[in-house]
C-alpha cells in the first residue's frame, strides 16, 4: 500500500523545466522484444494501482503532484476518455508505465518511466521508442512531453537523441520532500 507523503514534509522549490515537441514521426519501427509486452489498463483505473506505478517510477524524482492530489480529482483525471495508461511488462512482471493525454492536435506523453529494479537492464531506450510510436499511433499533428532537472539525468539528452526538440524552458515551482 502506498502512503501519501505528509503535507508538512513537502516544500516548493524552483526547478528548470524543459518543454519538448516532435513534429515528424520517426521512420524506423521498433522490433518486438522477447518477453516484453504492453497492457492498456482498462477504465476505471484503480487509484491504488495507479499510485503504485506513478510513485514507484517517480519517487526518486520527486513525482508528488498526484500523490497529494485529492482522490476524486485524481480519479477523474486518470479515467478521462482522452487518457490512456499502459503498463510495460517484462517476463510477466510490471517494469514501468506510460500515460498519454490525447488532445485534438497533439498527444502528450504525460508520464513514463521504469520501476527502479528495471533501470540499467537495457529497457529504457526500447521503452522510449515504444512510447514515441504509441503516441504517434493516435494520429496527432505532433507529440510533446516535458522534463525537469529533478528527472533522471539522462532524460533530456535521451529525448533529444530520440528526435524531440526543446521549444521552451522555464523555472517552475515544484513540490519536493524536505
């Protein structure tokens, strides 16, 4: 069971955030990987299950927004008709998750990442390629995501190497645990 962080341990900190977009779908298709499959979580997405993936992937990177969000607000957000949440499995074990927001013109990769025990096992680049292909499968005009200096140090370079272009950068107040 995931325990919400105590409000008195959360502070706001200024953080550099990079906004990225991709306007051309990559030409190369990705090969299937032995023992890896992706599962769409059907609605209604259970809050506890969602928080396990969200915080499991993001705890080290201060992903707190949805941990402190009111249950009703979170339920509405993750069960909206234009939100799709996938779990990546490897050898029948959950290894990561990805969340997409489908808008009229674009698809946003809202969150994605590997669970800690799967980092460093050669899955990150493959997962990113799958996420990009999945985002384009919704037929948007472009795809987008953002990252910040709290995320994995390889996040921004990996996104740029995959074809994303940084369109904006700004300082935002982000929640962190003190």
